C-alpha cells in the first residue's frame, strides 16, 4: 500500500480544513446571521441557521473524518500484515471492509457533489434524498456488522494462541462488539425517528 | 441441552400442523371464498382472500418454521461441542445467536398473540404494527449479520488448522456469506418497497 504516508499526511490537511470549516460556518451563522435556535417566535431565520452548521459539521466534516480514519485504520492492518508476513485480504472481514470503505467513499463523494458543491438541480436533489438516506443506512449497517466480524476474528486468533476463552480480555472484546451493535442500533433508530416538536419536546416515534 | 430431543420431536408436530394449516387456509379461501386474486374488477373479496393465506403461510408457518430450524441449528452446535469437548458460549457469534433466537421467539409469540390468536384490541394492533415491523427488521439484520460472524468464525478455525486461505473452500464460504448479506439486503428492500399498483405493475420505491 504505497498510499500509506499520503493518507496519513492528507488526514492532517483534512483536520485543519475541517476545523477551519467548522469555525467559519459557526462564525458566519452566529456573528453575521444572528445565531442558532431550535425555536424562536421572533426570528425564524435562526432556525434555518442550524441547517448549514449541522450539515457541514455533521455530514461533510465528521463524515469525511470517518472516511479518512477508516482508510488509516485499514492501512494499519495491511502494514502489520506486510511487516509480519501475514496474508492479506483472505477473510470475510477484509473483503467486506474494502467493499464498505469504497461504498462509503462513493456515498460521501456523491453527497458532496449533489448536495454541497457544486450541487445538483432541485429535481436531482429531491430524487436523490431517499436513496441517499437508504444507501447510507445500508452502508452504516455493514460498517457496524463488519466491526463485529473484526472483533470476532481477532479474538478467535488470540484464543487459538492461548488466551482464556472466558477471561477478562475475551469478555471485554465481546462486550465491546455488543456495545458497538447497540450504538449502531440507536444511531439508526435516531435517524428513523421524528424530531421533537414545539408542543411535545419528548415525542419520538417511527 | 436436555431439550434436544424434545425440540426435534416438536418440529415434526410443527411441520404436520403447518402443512395442515396451509392446506386448510388455502382450501377455505379457494373452495369456500371463491379464490385468490391480485386484482379483480368483479369481486374485490378475492383480493382480501390473499391476506389470510399469506399471513398464515408466511408469518405464522414459515416464521415458526424458521424459529424451529434455528433452535435445531443451535442445538447441533452444542451437540458437537459437548461430544467433542469444545467449550460453549464463549464467542460473539454464540452470544448474539442466543440473543437473537430469544428476540425472534419473543417477536413471534407477540405477533401470534396480538395479530392472530386470541388477538389484541384494534388500538393495540394499530399501535403495535410499526414497532413490530421495526423490531422484526432489527432482528432480521442481526440474524444476517450473525450468519456472517458464523461463517468467518468457522473458516478462521479451519484456516488455523491448515486449509488454504485462498483455496476453493475458503472462497466458497466467503462468497456464501456475501450472498447471504445480499439476500438479506434485498429482503429488507422488498419489505420497505411499495406494492405494485394497478396502473404501474413495475413501480417500486421507498
């Protein structure tokens, strides 16, 4: 993987640009546009202002961060394998991992081009939204499932090399995987839930 | 697992009752109720008749079949382990498998009691439907993901005992897991899609 150092270096650039972008969009909306508000009886524009802030910091920056960290994470497995003489890309975890990072990249780039810059036509955006959401949830489910595959694979290697099957490390790894699955479940539930309304701030249902 | 023989014997009873129930609901709707139809301009009742047939054969019989086959499948792993002196219930695959079969059982029994017999109130059914669907899809995702975990775990054992990492068996197992994931994806997509309408038999979207 000759791209190794490039990916790490690029991630520095991404971080700097990400922090800059987050500061700039916050500054724009707070200083120039009057601030952010969940609800306001006098200035409804404050409600809109939350939109560019969350889309940039959430989907573009944190989503891009996730992509870069994913690429570095994958690289570290290849690096270890190559330096230890271990075979690459034979396991289901590795196959799904490569597939998912490619799908994630396609999804991210598509979202960037159509919804952010340069931006597609209104019709294209409107038609893209449900498929983009569905594809994103599909990729996210694969990401969570593949993390469970990775925990199981690594622990199976360790146990076949002698660590305790019912020991503290084994339990920690299994419970980490279960926490990851529960985390992913609640992320998806949140994505599928309604936002709270003025009248009922605690209401949330499918 | 002292329930072993009981589960296998019970599955015979379930099969007989299942075949009987399927024949009876088909006979009722075809012989007494005039038949089944996707569309009809003269007798709309034929459209309704598809409902009890698919609910009984699909959710109740095939869903129950799936539960029984799942229990027998789990039992066979314990049987092999116990007869070979292999530890039980230490792996993530086994933990999630037990959890999922319990959740599947709860879901199936709840559905049977509320929607089939004795049946809940109209209000309870109405409120239950979206949660029942969501919970069912959640369980199904876990089922598919756990099958991938199982394929990976078994193959990792086999490869650490010497089978080829890039051999035909390894490829068959990995591709079986990928086909299972694609199958599950299209099952969920189908569940989320619209039924075709009179005007547009090929239309299907989220």
